[in-house]
């Protein structure tokens, strides 16, 4: 029996009759309507058509409105003189510079406050997240209060609150000072800062190089241990490297020791490193709020590490430092990084709240430029493009980092 | 040792008296364990106690002992060393109701009461159904009647007069009621097999999520009029509401998509095999399961939507934050802005904290298995 069944499929046997393919049902309107493929194409054509029609209609309306107001379209306006001043900027700018330069100032300001806040939020967040897990009842309670308070109130209210607090500080003449080096007043914060000298940037570079070198040494020691089973004590060598290299560069560069101490002249401080009230309030608002979220992410990441891993590490005799650095941290990081990325993106986007207190970031400057130039569509396009590229860059960098810390399975 | 039997040790006079075991329950034991467990722990406890000792009495003095609670003369506050809560007593009407006509504030109170009551009803699982969604739509209609007036003998009040807590709550409810269906549609579109629909939804979700909410609101409030014919004007509050809904929809869509992906393939295939059409399959098989999974995550988005209502103050609406800023334009009271902001800080905290506690409860409830 089995052979006959098999043989049916073989072409040369001639046992089976050639079967006629089923006849297509005749093309009717009804049949067409019930055809899944056709309907899918129809829907898509309709949707695309509607979107294009809407876009054409809206752009047409905008064009008429612009023509009526006599606004030229295109990106030509970017090279024109901006004609407005910006409160603070890292790069040189005055009101005679072009719109393009004003945009550059705005982007740099946005990045400045975002980058510093990301570091602040991470540092504070990790600290509070770990404190939340502390055995000490006080520490654990207090950090949980912090998390609940800052997570459950709007960020904008926090920013505005910090701003009113900073601007209600006493005037510079009665400024609060911390050992005559940091001054807090309603003009913001001023602190003593090393006077400008050519050696400082090089020293910073040396520090970065030393950190890279230290990382390399750790990697080498790890490989060495795997190969030979012997542990090389690198901690003190690395601390030495990170301190010594910048110090040598500083000494070669002329060993500058001048410190620029702020002094009161007239109604404000001169010299030192000054942070405006707007910057301070935005910095506090961004980092304290996001820190609460980072803390929760860190806590849940550490708690998600399997208990067995900790017990196994203790069983093989790993010390406290190795337990944290080699067992808990690498596994917790995998869980922490994706949600932390979302928080960093959110922080950067919310730097646009600086507009509420007058910090000259991208959204704020863009508003000014839109009002003055009238090139509404172009301005909104530029702003959207910048925010999107910042958000995507953060996501990209964090994805690369995330891939590096993921489990490498064979 | 000798051959003396061990048992004799227990005989009186032969063994030394041992101290009783250390108590492992009660307050002293608790303190020992949680505050003075080891040297490390003890040092931290002492440091915290010292920090509290330095800060708390000062703060308490400022906030309570030396504070001025009620006065209509800001000079009294100037003279006092503590906080000036009188600014809240003096300005609470403006902070809570914005520029809404003073003698119509009772309508605002009704709106607040109605929305809070409906929210509390919604927390009970036994009311969860499509009917509840219908009840919310009815609530929105009643709220609109109360806020707009012009019918049933209520005085007419335009949206430009809306403000304070009613506006905040309306924005919040409108965002969630309008945004949830949009989120579901966008999530379904993103998982569609039709490339054009999918591309459209992906583009919309990703672009909206990639830019700050304030730019979306800015587009909705300032750019929108540019793109429609001059004779057509759309209300300012409505435009802000549309912006909020779009933003909520884009974030919610990603959450709902997570739920759609978590449904086992077999559910989709079984529905197809049973011959259900797309919407039958979606409405009866997929969404009821997917939405239940994502409720805790959606709660996070809902809490964020509440906090994000403050953004409308930037585009010139008078929600609680905007109204407070207006109230503080009074030069007599402007010095006491921090106190006023602390008040609305507490107000927002009450709403968000109760929502987040509720969300934790739902999450625990769901974690215990399929019990609803």
C-alpha cells in the first residue's frame, strides 16, 4: 500500500491523472472587494492619498499666509544678522552675528546644561538607588522619600520653584559664601576658578589619556589573570597613573597656581566661574528630577540580580569589592541601561523647559528667531531636526554601550 | 577530657550560669538590627541623626513656628522670620480657578469633584469595561457644559476664561480619554502588514517621541493656525489638547505594542483559524488580553500625562502653574513665590502620589496571577 501511495507522486509512473487546477472565480466587484490583497492595496492608496492631499493643502495655506505677510521662504535668512542678544553663551556671540551663529549658541547651551545634568543625575541617582537598598533604616527611608517626592511632582514646577528660590537669594553684597570661594546670591553662583593658562587644557587631556591608560591596564591585568591565574594588584598603580600624568603635564606646562577669586565690584561679582540663576535652576530641576528615576532603575536592576549569583560568589570566596564589581554590577548594568537611556533622552528633551525661566536653550532661541525672522516653517524644521538628532545620537551611543555589556553567549 | 557524663553538666551547681539569649523582637532588637547592626551602620546612623539635627529644627521653625498663616497685609510677612503661607490664603482662588469669573467658581468646584469622583470609581476593577469608557465620555460632556455655560441658564464662559485646577484636570482627562484610543490605533498600525500604514505609524510615533512635548504643543498652538485657512479658527485650549493627545498617543502606542507582542502567536492563529475578521479578532481576542498586560505601564504614562499638563502654561494657558504665576505678578506678594510654589508642589504631589500608589497596587494584583 505504501508503495502505491508513494508512486502516485512520481511523475513517470503514469498512475495518476493530471489534476486540473481549480478554476478562478469570475472577476466581480464583490469578489474584488473580498480579496484581502486588493483591499490592503486599496486602503494603503487611500491613506497615502489622504496624507499627501492634507500635506499639500496645509503647505498651500501656509504659503498663502506667508506671501500675504511678505515673508520669503527658504534657508537664506540664516546668514542674515540676528540683531538680538543672548544672555549667556560658551562661544563668542553678539547681536551682529548671523541667525546661524545664534542657533549654534543655542545648541551649545542646550548640550551644556544637558551633559552636566546627565552626569549629576547619574551620580545622585546611583547613590540614592544604592542607599535605597541600604540595611540602615534611616538611609533607606530618606532615599525612598526623596524618590517619591521628586518623581511625583511635575518637573516644570520643580524648575520654576528652584528659579524663584535662587532669585530670592540676597543680593551679591550680602551673598552667602562658603569659605570665600563659592558665593551664592540672586545673580547665581560664582566660584573661585583656576585663572586661564595654556597648561590647563593639556592637563585635562592628560587626565583623559591617563584614564584610558588605566582602563587598558585593568584589561591587561584581567587577561593576565585568566592566562596565568595570578592576580596583579593594579589599583594603586592606576591611582598613581591618573594622578601622576596630569601633574607632570601641569609641571611641564609651567605649573600655574594663579586662582581667579571672584570679587565684588559694584553690584555684581567679577572674575571666577559664574553660573547664572537660570542655568542653576535648570540644572537642579533636570538632574534632581531624573535622579529619582535613575535611582529606581538602579534599585530594580540590582534587585533583579539572582540571589544565587550572590551566594555563589560568596561560596567561591570572592571579596566584597569583587562581588560588586565582577558579579552584581555587570549583570545589573544589562537591566539598567535601556531604561536609563530613555531617561537621558527625556532629560535632554526637557532641557527645553528652560524657556519657562529664560535660559537661552534651543527652544527659547528658536522662538525668538521665529518671531523676528518670520520663517516659521524653516525654524520649526531646524529645531525638530536638532532635537531628533540629539535623541537618536544618545540612543545610538547607549545601544553600542548596551551591546558591549550584554551577555556574550556562545 | 574525663569520662564524666555530659548530662551531669545540667545538674545544679555543676555548670556555670549562661546569659539569656539576646531578644530578637521588639523595639530594642529592631533598633540594634536596623540602625546599629555593625560599625559601618552605626557611623551612618549617627551621621544621619546629626544631619537631621542640623536641618530639621531650622526648617520646622521656618515652616511652622515662625510662619505667618493668615493675613491680608504682606508687611506682616516681611516682619516675620518664617514662611508666609498667607500668600496661599490670599491667592488660592486665583491659583485654583485662574481667571474664571469669581461668582462662577462653584462650577469649577463641581468639575473638580466630578472628575475626582469618576477617577475613584475607575480604580475599582469591577467597573472595568467598555461601559466605563462610555461613562468617561459622558463625564467629559457634563464637564464641558459646566465649563462652557450658555445652556440651562448657566452664564456663558469662553475657554479663554478657563483656568486653575479645573483646566488642569480637563487637560489630563482629555489627554487620557483621547490618547488611549489613539495609542491603540497607532500600535495596531505599527504591527500592520500593510507597509504604507506601518511606515506612517512608525514615522508618527518616532518623530513625536523624538522631540520635546513643548515643541509639539508649540506646533499645535502657534503653527496650526498657519496651516489652515484664515477663516477657520480652532480654539486655543482645544489646540493644546490635540497636541497633548498626540504626544500621549505616541508614548502609549509603544506601551500597547509591548502588550500586543506579549500575546502568544497561538492566539492570533486560533482567531484566524476560527475565521474571525481583523476587527473581530482584534476587539475580542487580542486587545482584551494585551491591554490587561500593559495596565501598570500605561499607569506610568497616565501619571506623566498629569505632570505634563503643566507644560500648557508655557504656551499661555492658565492651568494651576500658569494661574499661580499670574497670581504672583502682584508686586505685594511676589516675594513669597517659593511658598506659593510649595503649595502647588504639594497639590500635584497628592494627585500623582495617589495614582502611583494605585499603580503599584494594580501591578501586585496582576502579578498574583489571572484573578480578574
